[in-house]
C-alpha cells in the first residue's frame, strides 16, 4: 500500500487502536469485485471473503455499501455465505444498496427498500430516444428498480460515448427531478438525495462506532469518504483507502492509502489483519 499524505501512518495506527469499536466499509465493484464489461457477470474477488474474515474478528462490524441493488450484491458477492462465516465470529454484516436506499443486515436477512422514486419510470421511457440521439443506442441499460444505469464500457469508443451521453442524460434526469451519479464508464440516474455518506453516518451512529475505514474506487464513494473524514474531525479514528485505477483518480485526493485495485484491497486487508493480531472470538 502507498501512503498518500503525511497523516496516513498515524491514521492507520489510530484505526488499528480503535478496531474493537470500528467498522470496515467496502464498496463492491472495483473494490471487492473487479470491474467487468458486463455488470451482471461481476463476481467478488476469489480471495476477498477470506481477507474480510481475517480482519473481521477484531472489528465491530463489516458493511458493504454499493450502488447495486442489495439482492444483486448478495448474489454476485456470495455475501450471505460471508455473513454466515462472520456470525461464527460474532460479527455482523450490513449491506446497503443503491447508495443506501436499500438495507439488509445479517441478523434479519430481509431487504428494506423504499418505493420506486417518482420520475424513474418516465425517464426510462424517454431513455431509448435519448440514446439514439447521442449515437449510443447499443449502450447497455441496467434497470435497478430505484435507478437506471447506462453502461458505455462495451461500446466501440466507450470514453467518447460517455462524454456524449453525460450532458444528454443529465438534462433528461433534471427534467424528471432525478439525480445523476457518474461512474467508471457508467452513468446512473436515481431519485432522491441519499448517498453513501448517509449510509456511513447511519451505521456509525447505530453501532456507536469509534472508528471507520472505508475502501472505495469511484465517484460514488466520494460522499462516503467525506463522511468518514467528518467522523474523524469529530474524534473518531477514520481511515480512507482508494482502490486505484487509471480510469478514475478522483478519490486519491481524499484518500490516506492507495492500493492497486481489488488485488490490492485483499493484500491490504491481510496486512491489517496481521497488524491487528489474532482474531477475537
């Protein structure tokens, strides 16, 4: 891992010291799972579950905070099996999907989800014409229920298509009162102002957490990073880890530590586990 600022070593040490009352937060795509052309084929890194388990015994809880629907993250990440293993350590797993709009926890095993926001259905109906007008009618459209994501990764010139689509979809979203969430070759449109930062604050408050480490890779994680920084300013031990990529460098300015993608996340978690010592049962 690479330290990105002079405070990184002390922030890492503070998180290690507060681990018993701390939460590990993780994004899914680009953090726990490698980015793939077809988002329906994403799978958790083969060594990620073991890495999470290696560190979880010394923590208060683990939370996966993702833009994906909870049900999809549970399936693609085999997260219910991870929850079972965490339960054996006396630890809980939270999964907050669609930027915190959906919630699942391992002690209840049911998804709490709001109704589809106003405007999403009308936006979806208008989307095919907007894609054709931008010359991107072959873009992959992902219906998330509470949101709609347009992926350009599989188009011949993904970057150019993304640049054409972003202003078009931003205008269309605004016309329907929706929020735009840009990402790595994906433009997601959703209702409401809920974001990953609110999810971080919710979990921290519910557990009375005295520490929070969040690991993310994309623009959707910026609010989570800011929330952890706010907790740190309030006296908690906060550590921010960027799962780096050439596609999206934005988080590096906010992060304490940089690791090279999901492989680096796994290595970081094993190093953290070693520094924390033997798991507490």
